C-alpha cells in the first residue's frame, strides 16, 4: 500500500525558531487524504434543529411527516439527530450534500441556499470535504423549466451552475457537474427539460457546456462526471468529452449493488476500462444491502422497494464482510481510486433499503464497526518518536493530516502527502 503512505523528514522548531532537540513527541493522524465518504443528508435537519435548539432559527411548521411538533419534541429530535451526526463524524471525512434542482429551487429564483450553506459550513468546520450533487440531471429536475424553450432552458441551466458554484466557492469546491448522461437523451419515463436539451445539443455538447460553466466559475474546483451505466458507452462518452476539451477532473462510478454484490472479477473489469484515463476515480454512490436482492427483471432501481423487516442479523454480518472486501481492494490495490462514498448512512433511506451502516433506531451495525476498524485503526498512524540534536524527525504513515505534541509543550499540525523536508513553526 505504498501509494497510500508517505515518509518525510520534519524539523520541529519552537516559537523562537530554534530546534526542539532530543525531545519526545507524539504524532497522531487526525484525517486521511483518502476520502472516506457518505451521503451527508442528515446534516441538513441537524443544522436546522441546532439553530432551533439554540434559539437562533425558527422551527419549521411541520415535520417531514406533516406532524406539528411541540418544543419538547423538537428538543428530543435534536438529541437524536445529534447522536446520528456524531456517529457520522466518527467515521467519515467526506460528505455529499443534495442539490437536486427540484428540491433545491422548487420556486424559480428562491433556492434553498441558506439551508445548504449551514450544513456545508458545519461539515467543513469538522474537517469534512464536501461535495455538491448534482448540478445537472434529468431526474428530479424542476417542473418550472418546462415552461421555456430549449435555448432558454440551457441558459438557465448554465446560470444555475454559475450561481451555485460561485455562491459555495471555498465551502464546496467539488461537484458532480452532470449525472447519468448515458441515459439522459433517451430517458423516457417522463418528459423533462434536461432530456430535451440533451437531445438537441447532444451528450458531448451538453457535457462540454456545463463543465465549462463550472470551470469558469471556480478554476480550482474538482468537477466530476458521474454515471451508473459503467459499460463501454460511458467509457466512450468520457473519451469523446475529453477530446472535446471538457475539463473533467474526476470520474464518478456509481456502485449500487442491490441486485448482487460485485465479484472481484467484475470490479477489476470495470476499473480496467476507466483507469486508463489516468484521472482520479471516485466510487460516488456505493450500496451493499443487508436484505434480499432486487429482482433482475427490475431495470430501474427507482421502482424497487424494501419492507421494514427485510434485514436479518445474518444479512447484516454479510453486508459488513462484503463492504470490508470492497474497501480493502479499492484502497489497497487501486491508486487512482481516491474516494468511496457509502450512499446511505442509515437504513430506510433510498428505497427504504437496509443499506446503511446504522439502523433506523440509530444503533451501530456490523458494517459501521467493520469500516471503523479499517479507517480508524488498521489504516491509521499514531506513534511516539524523538527528535535528534538538530530537531529533525523522520515520519512514515498514511497520507493525511497529523497533530504533533511534545513534552516541551510544542503543538502543531502538518500534512503528510508529498514527502520532503517540512518545518513546523
């Protein structure tokens, strides 16, 4: 796993710039360079509830079930959400926030910027890298776009990208720019504005326009193309888009495994078709379910649904074993894979599936414990060492952010990433 580790020679200096010589130091990793991610949707009700709890925000008139809540119930809900959020932060360093246009801006000109900004800033304050998902997608698109002709639809789509990438710059600098383009122009479940413009301008034409808009707004941003269709069609689409000059920075691969856990052979076959681009690869939406498999005749997972009692202890244990195998392979054997996002944090989210790492009641599942062991124990660096007479120390460990503390009272943070000599002031 040399590709996940690095070594560097550091010089520890005191506040006057003098070497901290022959001194014992403790070094502890506090974050990974690798992005261990999850859908961070619960940060939205948590940050809203936090504001209500602290008296800095107004409660919503009803909850998601339409029920009117008392102040006592809101406080109780706050405690539950805080417990879930603490468990989320205890495992992940990378979160995906929902920017589905239909939910984000149901009324034209009134996006829910404040709610998303509060959640994004909270996550960032905890050392979490935040990604927005998605900027352009045919599913969940806003109905009011259908009132316009295709030229205006495209104009408003690009304006949306400029607005949101610009508003969140510095807080969210990573975006799924366009989602599921392979099916986009032939999507026929219902008419929508984005399929209309994809038909007119073509897949490559639309991808180029939306990526250019994102790149213009945040030249230092990381912009992903993302798809569930991992066939040669997606590979060819990426080739064509790159040839057209689309500034794709990272390739997103969805890995929803509701109809069967991927074998090692399938995983390697898929990766072999995308690693040759030499771009970072994110497993953007990963689900391994502690429940029965979805029937093979269901071609669109949106049509699937799980029952509340589909999970069993045996299936939960199997889920944990399969997640561990997948994470081990991707982290240890594939240097271009730089992120894995477990799509559901808690059971009962998308499709009501038991695909989370905690149960509906908030208790930890074997899958949470398995990932925690890998991320926080096995792939974690913590050590004691001693500086030499000139204050130098050589450190080897997993790439990421570290804290250093010494018996002399010295405290500092540093990044272990590209090697070389670094001075800690």
